[in-house]
C-alpha cells in the first residue's frame, strides 16, 4: 500500500541544521496527516511534529522553535527542517502518515540523525 521513504539523516554538529525528507508513494488520502517521530536508543518512540492536510502543525515541546515541518501535497512529500540541533536530538527519525481517528499509521523505515561534535 502506502510506502514512505525517509532521507536526509546523517551526522551533524550541535547547533547545526539538517533537513529530512519523506517521500510517499502508493495510495494517499488528500486528508491525511503526516508527521515525524523519533526513537533514541533505549527510549520509546516519541512524537516530533505533525502536519495536517490543511497545513496545521503540532510540535513536541522539546523541538518547538527549532524544527519546522512542512509538506508539498503535489509531491506527496513531508519535510522536517531541523535547526539548533542538540545532542538530545540524536535518534532514528520515522516518517508517518495517517488519517486521525480513521486509519492507523503507515511508517517509513527511519533515517538516523546523530548530533555530535
């Protein structure tokens, strides 16, 4: 069905920036919400940011003011622009797509982000 492929992860210094991309293929609702989650070693997967089909965004408090989520519906692509990166941002970042209250989440396989000097 829906395929989500993340890209853009890598090694970045503290205070640096990185942009993640997630390209979706296959069936895609025009009312879906897309978002990013992350999972650090030994921790549970946590919400980073979401964006609705209408462009409404939601961010975890830990990334608010530093990360920006956006989407290009025509490309079925969602982005996560990360700035002022901290060591605590190190994690595997996963792309997701779902229709709130209707469908479960589709997931990408993740792209690792390592923040280190």
